[in-house]
C-alpha cells in the first residue's frame, strides 16, 4: 500500500492544549503504584519519589497517536515502576545508593510502535523486500495472501450494530471454513473485495452463533463490547477484583536465592539469571526482551511445528538466544529438562493449560525447584486473565485485537473517529503495554525469591492492561478535537472492517509527518545480526536508572537459531554504551 503525504496543522504543542503527557504520566504512575502496592515489595515503592518523566525534544510532551486513550502515559508509568524494581534489585546486588529513575517519553512512543520502526538494512515491516530476509515461520500460510490475512478482523454480524472479531492469524483455514468460505481464493486480490467477502460471510451469523463456532473449532474470537458491557459480564465482574498484575507464592519451602556472584560488580541488575521463554507473537516475548535488557540470559524456546509471525521476531527477539524444541518429542523433552534444571524464571505466553498439559504445571515446577533447593519464578501472560479467580473466559485463546475488542478499547477508538461503531487501535500498543506489565511482575517475583525464598507465580493479561488503560480515561474533548484536526484525514476514513495493518500503516504515515523526530537516527540502536545477515535497527529503550545499565548486548535472531544450551553465548557489551 502506498500512502500519499498530506498537509496538516502543527502538532500539539506544550501549552496549546489542556494536556501534558508528562503530567498525565505522573498521574498514571501514582494510580499504578497505589493500585499494585500489595503485589510489589516495599523496597520498590521507596523509589517512587525518585522517578522523573522527561523529554529529549521540543515536542516530546505531545500526544503522538490518533487515539483517544492515554497509551503513552500508561506505558510511561509502567516503565517507571520497572525502573523502581531495577533500582531495588541493584541495591541488593551492590552498595545501596540514591538512584534517579528517568523515563523518556519519545522513547515510550517509539516502543509502542516498535514492530513498525524496527528494520533490517532499512527494510521495515511495510517493505515487501523485508519478507525475503526473514525466515518463514508462517507454517499455516495464514499471512501468505491478503485474503487469508483478513481472516483476522472485526466484522458486523447479522444483527445490525453488533460486531465480532474473528481471528485466523495463525490458522486462517479453520476460521475461513468455519464461516463457510474457501481456505484459499486466488481470484480475490483486491483489499475491499476481500473485506466485503469475509464480512458478508460473517453476517450470516449472530455473535452468539460465532461464539459457538469458535468453541467448536477451538479458534480465537470475541464479541466487540463497550467497556460498560464488558464490566457487566461475569468475566468482567471477576476481573474487577484483580489488580493489574498479581505476584503470589507457589511454595515457600526453599531458602532465599542470592544473585550470582561475579568478579566485577554487575553492570546490569539481572546479570547471571537464566530465563526460559515459552511464547509467540508479541506480548509474552516483550517480557523476555525487557528482562534481557536488564542483563538476564533469555532463551526463547519454540517448536518448529508451531507457527509464529515472521517479522515480529526481528523486534521481540532482541537480546535473546532462540532455540527449537518440540515438547512432545522425548529427546527434546530431555534437553528441555536439562535447561530447566538451572533456570531461574519461566515465561509462559500460551493459552492457559497448554504448557501444563505437557507436564509442566507451575506447581510441578515449584516441586522440582524444591528438590534442587532453589525456587523458580513462573510468569504468566495471556489474553483474558482471571485463571486465579476461575473467571468465565480465563481459558479462552486470544490476541491483542480480541482483548481490545472485548474490553471496550475498540469502541473508544471508533467513537473518537466520529463513528458509531468500533475500530481496533493502530499498532500493537496493548501487546507492548502488557509486556511491560509482565516485566514488573517478573521483577517482583525475582526480588521476593532473592529476599524471602520460595517459588513465585506472577500473572497478567491483555485485558488487565486494557482495563488499566481505560481507568486513566480519555483525553479531554479539546485534545481529541485537535488530534482529529492535525492527523491525516485518510486515517479518519477508516471503518470497523479495516484491518489492523491498514489502520497502523495510515497512522504510521500520519505520525511520521507530525512527529518526525521519533524516527530520527539517534532514536535507534543498531547492530549487525549474523543470524539475519544484515544490520538491524531497533528503538532505544525509554528507561534509565542511575548506577546500572539497561540495554541489549546482542541483536535479534529468528526463532530456533541457537543451540539449546546456556553455555558459550556471545555478548557485545559495547552496545550498552552506544
């Protein structure tokens, strides 16, 4: 798709509207730490007064995105709490000192559109040539042609004004055949023809009927609800009693686990810790990427028999090693067990029950950890949340767009655009936000294991992030009016049926025009990736903490690239100072 440049009003300037992203971030941070203080160690909260939100440009305090919700403020606040956690961990690894924690707002904005900013040799997600540089892990050809990609979309049902998000992103065949369409249709190549065909098929069903079909075919999907309706569902009521994340003991029968000793004072707060990441797509891997930025050795384990979105790996695999093991193969299970024997943290980003069905329930892993005398930290990220409450939808599969649709985020976006219908927001912002939340939860569990002992389970979900985001409220009417005036008019011609890719590309064009400094060379980190055979550029992180370094010591590699071992990892620590 080619988007023509447009002329717009000057971007929101500090003082021109009754909004400040810095002020909003401070408010969000206050709400965040007060609402999660039961889940984080007291030592984290001792740093809340040391947090500074800052900018590195004249327009850094501006609202960047054509969205009504406070995405920048929400993620800036969560990164600030992550900084408090890193500072507290650094204090128990070395001499305690006064540490300032700073969050740079321009880098927060870049983080929220990271998969659209990351590139290899200048080829980004929107570049057709990029596909040739990325190993193909789209095993079900769900992303292979436009028609199949649009099997993940928001469509109207047979009941006027009722909408449903079907989601065939990793298995388009099941979703298309479920609604009576052929798995492939070579004659359909036009975007609007594809959309019209799929929406006509979807309109043969009500939302209730689509729910039954999804359950029968074990597919992801959800009705599109307003936030008011979501809160009235049984699931919404159950989730209302949960904070943004939870950190609870699995068992307390192992002693505190000191951090690994090193000849020199560790430059990163998680240096020496081993993390196994069992995740795909964005939200779960974003947790692993952040832990890697704090110095942890993060080994992402995927199966060569399971699909994943290829380009996302260029972004979320930064800082890690990746390997391939199939946990139904006895030989691979043996290797996995050997890796597990010395792991400190496990990240589980699959649908609830999937990893447990392979013989690795959190309780079983805690029992194994007790045998070795060192607890584990088990971090869970999923779509709907509520497993610990037995919530109605806890076991359902889902992805970001589904969470945005079911919680009311999509309806807020549609209303902002002047429509009486929902629209999914641009960029994987809830994915990245949830990844940031999972990082704070993981750091809380790591700190408690080090100081109290035991094994810990940390949980969050996409719907919990969306609920926190919605709790911050929308921007004032004057700000929304200005955003509508200044952003590309083509963006506001979008409708409910437009794909997240179409929405994101139009938003990207608009943001690039209004906020070009977000795409400046100095905003990016660069390194040659031997695995990809090219120079990878990715956004610099927004967080700094006095006395420690935060950043990655290796560029991304595709899934399954490395040997399944903790030994012999390459490291380029000059990247921390670049």
